[in-house]
């Protein structure tokens, strides 16, 4: 069985769609990507790719191109929002390579998309911009891969996707020019400032010329789900008015930000039906507390192409679902649980939790790192042929 010469349409030119297109085309499929936007790329967003995602980029032949635009953080740091004191530190850099076989990377989303788009075109993928599909019946292809994101129309039409529920949390995101911040404000690390009912994540990108931030607040009022909803930076600053000096310094430098609501999506019973498969956020939307949304999309892409090439339709699509669904569900649950850990309210439980993390981080850092072995140590490309 082989997909050589099989016509496959991929809906969506994001990370999931482009990675899927590359993996399929490299196995000989005739792949067309339909993207409704008039251009690929996304302004004002960063993302992190753990070693398990780097494994896929490497297998796709994109490691060198991706490394050229990646930032390699020295650590993941957890800090108290009020004092900026370090609660825990997970070394990355060379430690990640030694423990999990590959580095931990951070990107401007547009830079990673550019690498994937170049790889797709090199593999012979036909990328068509400005193509919006209203219904699955509009697509004439042997296989359809829906990579149309968190608000997937195909999930709703074909898989009876149920409405999402608001988590009671909203997130602001944006990018700050490093020159607007005092030297040393943002280190070469993914830093999480943890406070009661809120947290802030920062990390540098593009040779430390800019700083990405994501700020999350618990609230009762609903916000729309999406990535590009502009908001007044003053609203962000007011939400973090009780934060310490370092957080205030960072947020005072924000000139532009986007706000979106965080939603829980019911787990789908199935990801595939007949000749249609969902990948990435279309089938397993992630809360942004484990930095694995893009990585799971990469894993989906590789496994989908491998299994489809091995067994065809529908058996290969079903094998993809059986392989990826349990792991993605575990990651979804782990990401959701991190919100609780980051947002502990003031009181004895918070003091005990932070003290415990600090002790483990200083006395036995390998114990903290071991908690991520199941995640970062996985390589879905092993035995890939």
C-alpha cells in the first residue's frame, strides 16, 4: 500500500496543515493546501516547540532551516508574580539535548510557518491562498485532511462537534520590542510569573530582538475565542495592577495586544470518518499551559502520513487516530491541570506548593525534569518507514 499519486486536499495553511502536507507529499501524494487567508503567517504570536516536536521537524528535513530562526532558551523558570523570586527552574539548553535527544525551541509563529511553507513547496505541494471552503461536499479529492483550526467547520459538519464552554479565563498576547525594556528584564528563558488567579509568560524571539508575552486572567465575563481580537493595553495593565515591579515593567512596555477567551472543547469520539481526518486544533484544541498545541499538530502530521501510506483509506486514517488520540488527550488534560498550579490563591496551600517546588528544583532538579520524560522524550518518527 502506498499513497504515491493519491490526490489529497488539506484544509488550512497553519502549522498542522503545512506539516501534514509536507509529510504526505514526501511520500508521493499529490497534495493541495487550501487556505482561506490571502497570505500565510500570523502577526504577533510566539510558540514553543519541545524536543518531541523538533523530532518531527528533523524527520521532515527542516531541522537546519528551523534552527536558523529558533531561539534556544536556557531554562523554563517559575517565579512568584509579586516578588519575582524564583520558585523553580527547569534547565533546558544542552540539558534538554542530553536528556531528550533534541533541543527545546521558541519561534515567532510567522518564522516557523515560513519554514514549513518553504518545505511544502519544495515537496511539490500546491498552496492556494484565498480559498474558503463552505462545506465538505465542495472538495473533490481522494482524502481530505481538515487542519482548519480551533473553530473547525469540518469538525462541526462531519464530526458533530459540540459547542465549547468558556473556562473562566482569558488571555492577552503580544510582542514587545526588546529595546523598550530595561536590559536584563527578560532573560533567555521561558519565564512564568505565577499569581493568584493569573499568570504571565515571557520569552525572547528573533535573536532576542523582541519579547513574546501571554498573560492569563481568571474572570467571569466571556471573551470571544480567537487569536486576533485587538484590546486596549490599559485593560491588560489594570488586570495585573497588583503584580510586582518586574511584571509591571514588562506590561508598561506593551503598545499592542490581542485578547481571546480560553475554551474547553468536548473530546471528540472520533477524528476520522471515511476519507476525512482532523488534525491539530481541529480535533484536540489545547489550553496554552503546556506549550504543546503546535507540537501535537506536528506529531499528528507525521503519524497521519505514515499510517496512510502503510494502510490507505480508511484503515490508515483509523490507525492514525488510534495512535495519536490517547496521547493528545493526555496532553490536553495535563495542560488544563497546569492552570490550577499557576493560579493558586494566596494562603497556606500556595506557600506549601511553592516551597515544595523550590526545594525539589534546588536539591533534585532531575526529579522535575523526569515529570516531562513522557512528553518530551517521545519520538513519533522512530521506526518511521
